[in-house]
C-alpha cells in the first residue's frame, strides 16, 4: 500500500508536467539578437528538454489518463512525439475541451493481472479514438512502475459513440477486439469486429469481419439486414481457426408508418478464418466456407451489392421465390429484374415467373 506522501507525489507530478509544457517561455531583451543558427539550436534543445520532462512525468498510462482528464486544453504533440505516434494524418494534436481518457486492464494469456493496460483517448468532436497499449516493464527492484508502449490503434469516424471492446484468447494467444462503426447514412448502418493481437513487443491487426447492420432504402427497394455469431474458435489441424456464422435477411423495403417490410428470404452461411503465418493474419478459407471473399465484401458493404451480384449470390433462393412465392413477392421480383442487366440467370428467373419475353 503506497504511503500518503507517495500518493501526493504521484498526483502532483502530472500537475508539474502540465505547468512545465504549457507555461510561456520568457526571453531576455538580448534574445532578439540571437543568430538564426543559434536560435535553431535553442529550439531543438527546448524540444529535447520538453521530451525529457514528458518521460519523467508521464511514466504510466494512469498518469497520462489523469493529465488529460484534469485539463481542458492540451497540446498533445509532445506526447505523440515521445511515443513515435503521428503517422495518421487525421490524428488530433490538441484537446479543446473535447477530450477524455480511460484505462482498461487487459487479461493477457500468461501474464499477471494488470501487466497490460489499454489507454483510450477520446476526441469527441472529431469522433476519433486513440488506443495506446502499455506493458509493465520489469522494474529490477525500482520503487516506481516502468511502462513500455507496445502499440497503438487508430479508430476513426465513430459518430455513434465510443467503440466497445472485449478480449478473446486461445492457444496461449490474446486478441483485443474492438467493435467499430464501419458505415452510416440515411437508413444505413454497419458495424464490424476488428481483432488486434497483443504480443510482448507489438500490437497487430489480424482479422476483421462484419457483425451487424442494415440498409433500408424504402420505396419497395431491396431491404437487407445482417448479423453474425462468433462460434468456438480453437486450434484445428495445426492452424488456429475462427468460425463465424452469418445470417442475412432480405425483404421488400417499406418505410410507411405502421407497416412491416414484407419478407423475401433469409440465408445462413458459415465462414472459417484460418491463421496464415506467411501473412501474419487470419484469412478466409473459401474451400471450407459457404461464402466467398467477394460475396462477403459485397453483401455487407452497402455500396457494393449490385442487382447482378444479388442475383448471382442468391440465384437458387430467387428461383424458389419465383416458383413458390406469393403474389407480392413475385411482383417485386419482376420489377427488380426489369432493373437488372440481361444475363442467363435473369432469363431463367423470368422464365420461372412465366415471362418468356420482355413485358
């Protein structure tokens, strides 16, 4: 249990840091006569001294969290510089009364509790979330905890609130899974799970797949919604496998108040993502899966499903609809095919509807 004095010191350090990097630099009257080369050297020295102060003050994710939450306006460039972060062009550099920070302990396989911590910095106005993953370093008897940044994660355009996260583990490996908003618009929303593997030295993105969403265009157009279910993932035949079950439901979009969209059909498919050591990520095993990479991308990317692809991916279901559907379903299919480019599948569906020529 830390002493009262240690607790006071730990609280004062961020305050001292705040004052040190936000205070104005005073100069003597002679500073106006400094040569350009000397001025450049002085500015470089100032940056280096500032970084040294950051290293001394922000020694843990908890102090960074405190520092951000305790101040409304902060220049974060020194922090990004300290951790070599800044590749993302849209990474915010300042907090203008719109930032908050939160830490989460991550249960990593083979580590003691609290050894790995995620710090999430939220930039509410820009809908940007920055995750910093820290590991507690071996202190060799030092009184203070030492932390090392092992990786960072950029999550952008999260207009509907902070992303949710969880931990998945298996075969001695740990993944930090973030539920991200992937798309939004009028009548459109889509979410995905993105898996980041946590290793002792780095954080890497290894898997992403859609988990839920819908497209409701109204005007009796094709309406679709989907959701997915993560099944038991484990080591199979020497390769770690993550199976996902997808359920897609198609209907006739009807946005009139009090009206339900008439159903067309639903489709369940299973996808197997298998670890690929050469690519350092999970890849879809199409030989075992009920869905191809192309279909997965098209169906769950609301701008990618054309009429022709819809017919291609669901030809058997549409044939059954043409033969056994009710009058409303058959009428919708006829109107849909009128807006579809001519091909063999379209001809077969029209024939199943009893239409042998264009009407």
